[in-house]
């Protein structure tokens, strides 16, 4: 994956790619990651340039909404609308952000993150 | 979890969890440097565009007419395991963008407020913000070369940082130093969670 260009300066008509829609079909946290299968990439060929690029980006490795927006040079809100559409249409699998509830679940995650940091 | 769509998209073997840590602080304090010191990718920039018709603007008078405002956030990534990714998000520096901070801290593990000892008063606003939020945070003093050095306790007193908030020294350019900052954030989040549990917040099942 190449280094993206500086996205600043590419924000004219930020919601043109979503045909003016600014409300996503579902809320997606900025750090939630998305994955596309090879079959989904093929399907996305017919879904328009932006969605196809997003699918291609998410096929080799999981990418967060923030990464999708940055690499696609889309504002966060516009990327969220497209990604939410793609999740609804089965082109992207949405994985989970950190659990917000439950002592055990939250503590398990913190322990895994801590051990991951120590191994850096 | 949407099983239908994940089956269709599906060669991925297991659920991937992503977590985030927020790096806050005034403009130019070294947030992006800190993120870059440990990130496996060059820090990326994502932008949010706000219009005067948008929701969540803290003070609409600052966005007059139909102007749009672009808020940039830098972030990095650490893939910890096949099924665990940690993201580090730097907050926008200017205080007028605090509506964006609310989105960034939602669901975060914790935060580090980076303080430049040469411009200590820049830290008041970010510290005020976290004092009023339910998110564990620590303060990290970024010791630039030639910057005035203070004893941590002098800084704590000058910034009126409460005794429960950990305060660490760091060099945002050094990987090991930044790693230690992040370890401190997570350890503090664990202590906070245990303390909440002791005070009778929602109990674990089983």
C-alpha cells in the first residue's frame, strides 16, 4: 500500500461521493475495523469507484474506519456513510470495537493490550 | 454482530477487536511525534468536516454562515495479534474542536495528556476537559531538549493535577519512552476499572 497523499485540499464538496447523504445507515466507531473477502471485492467492482477502492483496501488486511478515510482521502463522515452502506450490503464485515460493558470483558482486553505493549 | 454480512464477506477466521488510546494536548506539543514513535505505519491524518448545519459543534458562533470547518486528527496503528489492533489517536490541538474530542474518547481505553514544560499553561484546557469526563487519563511531561526541567511534583502543583492521576516524564521521540507512557495509561485504566468495581458499578457476570 502506497503512502497516501496529504488529504487536505481534497475536501471540496465533501459529501458528493455519498450523493449528499450525511447520515450513515449505522454508527461505526472511528477505530472499528472492516474486512472484505475476495468475493466482496469482485462484487464491489459494480458498486462505484469509491466503494471498490475501499473493498480493495480492506481485502489484504483489516482497516479501521479512520484508515479507510485517510487512504481514500475522504472526510470521516463521508467514509462512514459509504462503509455503513457496504456493511449493510455484505461487502464489508464489521468487527468489534473494545467492549464498553462488563468488568471481565473490559479487564481481559486491558490485559491483552498491556501485554502487547510490553512486547513492543 | 451482523452474521449474514460477515458470512458473505467472510474468509476472516475470527473476530478482530480494536482498541484505542487517545493522545491529547495543546497545539504543537508533540502528539504526532509520540504516535509516530510506536506506530507501525507513518501517522495518517483523517479529517472531519463540520458545517454550520452540522450537529455537535460546541459553539456555533465560531462557525458563522455556511462555512465549513475541517478538523484534522493524526493517528497510528499497532497490530498486537491477528485479532487485536491498537489505534493511537491524537486530538485536534485547538480547543474550538472539542466536539471532535467527544467522538475520539468514546470507547477509548484511556488517554495521555501530553504537556510541554516550556508552555505549561497550554495544558490547562485539555486537563479541564478530562477532569469532567469518565475516562482514565494520565499526564505525560514531554521533555524537549533544552526545555526547562521541573520536578514532577512542581508540575502537578502548577497544573492542579489531582493525586490520583499518574504523572510520568517522557521523550515523545523515543520508542521505549512512549511505550512506557502507553503502559502507564493501560495500568491506570485497570486500576480505575477495579476501583469502579469496588464502588458497585455494574458487576461482572459469573
